[in-house]
């Protein structure tokens, strides 16, 4: 991933090189809103850092940059006052927070899928056992229902945390 730095400041390339070294990420400089929007359409970025000077002088243009930023983390900085070390810390904190949020979302999705799967398996097991309890079920169908019940039971055991790491006996 790359960082896009949007500024009209002279020496922005030096700042980008320093940020690149401090963050371990490639940094690209866009001199103004049009160049930034073009860069955002060409490539995806981890973060977009916009100089407050551009925001103050061209607020609608800055909004256009934010709208085209996609999933990039928006960072607003005053390049005249903020040193590269501080800016790198702010970008790193924002990237770390996004990584934590992604991990939490991934864990929540996995828990939801596991819960849905457990519910489905429990329903399958219950229905197959209820069907097996009916004395009027023909023998060939009863055999298939036993197989479904056994498979559902095995799946339920595998989905139960206390059975995951224990060998089957």
C-alpha cells in the first residue's frame, strides 16, 4: 500500500521520502487537487494526507479528494507546522486502528458464520432424529436418515469447542 500526500508546499518530495523511510511505505506526492484525484483514480492508497493549506484555499476541491479516497484513511495535516516524525506517528496510529477494526470485523463475521452453521447443523440433527423416531419410515429411508443424523452429529461435535482438540474414541 501507498500513502498519497496532497500539498502545494515546496519540498514535499523530501517530506515524502522521510515519511516513506519512517513508515516503510511508498509515499507519492500530488501537487494539488486535480493531481490527487487523478492519482486516486489510478491507484489505491492506505492513507491520503491533505495539507490544511489546500483545504483552506479550496474546500470544495478538498471534498472532491476525500470523496475519491475510497478506503484510504483521510489525514489532515498542517505541513508548515507538523514535522515528519509527528505526521508518521499519526498515520501509523490511524493504520493500526484500521487494522484492529478489520480484525474485530473479521472475528465478528467468523462468530456469526459459526453460530449460523451450528444452528443449521442442530436443526438438521433434530429433524433427522425426529424422522427416525417415526416407526412408519421405510428401511431404505431409515438408513439414509441414520447416515444424515450421524453426519450431523459428527459436524456438531467438530463445531463444539470442547471437542475440537480432543481425539475421538
